[in-house]
C-alpha cells in the first residue's frame, strides 16, 4: 500500500496538531500540494490540512490550547494555526453552493468525498493522516503515478466554477504531466477559452509567468494556442524565436528567465498592457528585451554589460542569438558555440566602472558654457569605444582635449 513517507510529516508541531484534534474526536488530514509533492519526493513549503469541524469551533479550540490561530479566511472555512513559527492552514470540509468565477458561496460539511469532488484536479484531492495513510476518493493516486492531470468530475463544470482553472490545468500539466495532455480537459479549455479575458490581469500574469518559468514550456504553449487560451492572453508574433530559444537552452544548458522567454514570443506591448499586469520593474525589463539593441557580439559585450549590467547583457545576447537562429542567419550549432564562448569569456570577468567622475571635471577649469554632465558623457563614450581599457590617467588626458 502506498503511503506518504516525507520526513516533514514527523515534525513535532504537525504531529502535535494531529494529536490535539484526535483527542477531541475530530479528523484532521493533509491535503493538496503537500500530499502531492510529498508523494513525488519534491520539497514542500506550504502545508494545508482539512478537518471535519466548523471553522469557528477550530478557532476557539486552538485558542483554548494556547495556539496562535488566525481567521485568515474564516468565511470560507480557513484558519491558520501557527506553531513554532510555522503556519498550517486548516480548512473545514466544504461544498460549493454557488460559484461566481473566482469566488464561491460555500457550505460546510463532514463528508470527505463531497469535499474532494469540489477540488480542481484529482492529484490535488488526495488526503493523508498523521501516519501517511492515504484517503483517495477520486483516484488521484493513479493519475499521479501516470502523470496525468485530470479535472475532478466534469471538466466543464470545474472550469465554469473558476475560469482560472484553465491556466492552472496547463501549468500543472507542464509541471507534473506528460504528453499528450488530458483530452477532455483540452476540450473544455477550448470551449471556455474566451472567458480568460474575464479574469483579473494579476492572476493571468502570475499563471503565465509560472508556466514560462517551467523547464520546457514549449509543448504547453502550443497546446494553449491550439485551444485558443493563449489568444486571449497575448498574440505572439514570433513563435519561431521561442522555439529557437528553447532549443538553444537545451543545447547550451543556460536557462532563460521567464521574461526572456516572454520576450522571445515577441508580444505586442499594447496587448501585454491590455491583458496582463506586470510590475514596473518587469515592464522595464520586458521593454529593454523587446528593444532593438546593437548586436551583442563578443567584441561589444563589455560595452553592453557596462551600459545594461552583465546579467541583462547575457539575456539580451541569448535572445538575439535565438532570433538569429530563427531567421536562419546562423545554425543552432553556431549559436551554441557563440554564446558558450561569450559566457565562458565574460562570466567571471568584472566590468570596470568609468575611472572618472563629475568631481574630476569640477576640479578643472571648465570653460564657460561647458556642462559637467555633457563632458562626462563624452569621456564615457570615448572610453567605451576603447573597449573600457583606458585608465584614469588616459581619461584625464582625453578630458583635457575636450577642454
């Protein structure tokens, strides 16, 4: 019989919680990501539990046991217990009475099967007790073994309850699933794809960037495009560049960031702002990646690294290399050799600062009408053209020619 045997299951604080509720005749079980990831041998951060008692009872009981209890979502049945600075989310078993997209009117129950039937995917509806014994009412364990992401029950109903589940279906399929993806799930996503536009932009952005950050999201994006889901998020103008980027990653062993992969899709910035909500910093990075930069060749990398910082310069160079491969300007082999040589040469090199400051200029007699900032930029441009080689003395000498 399969059991959950993760080391964190035996932690004193978690076992203490199990014992306390057991003495009161309540049933407490682990559920969701902790069980799923624990069975897969993956690291577990958040620990969620389910209980067959009313949330107000749970709150009062924890308080009576001198355990910090926070009513984080008491209307929906969730209490957070904090023991030894570790939070545990405890949610009362529930059924959906009415659903409103991301929100739902719920009723509490003591029926574990009904609680399982309202969850999104079968692998997220596996429960475990304090010894790791599993309760699997919707056969999630078989799907977990077979790497199949399936909606619990009718995919159409699950998606109508929460349209974000379409994006979660693709993210979970990319992370845990294997090709091909569940056919019924794909059909349901195709049917309701247009409803993605009704979701909060922050939620869509978060899911999309999580998908793009996964090891190889190419197949996932292709399936999202086939179902029409991707169309309602953005209109990629260059899937060829994205494919070349993934090929280049696999060939070089260098992993792009989610934003570099996003930029490889060459999205229209107006569409991005319409459908997504990036932070100001993310917008700045994406704009820089989409900008047409001078080709970052080995001879110009130091200049670009000085202007952009080294890591962004590597990202831009990597993206440019993928674009050149996609346009057949160079082959994948040539692109791999170029980037690997570039990275090997400059990854451990320090990029020097300009050896001159505005104070150096102020200390000299500046002719009337000359601006310190303008003079410094001229020196900087000359220094960059000399491959950042001139030292302070040489820069001062060049400054004197400007004065």
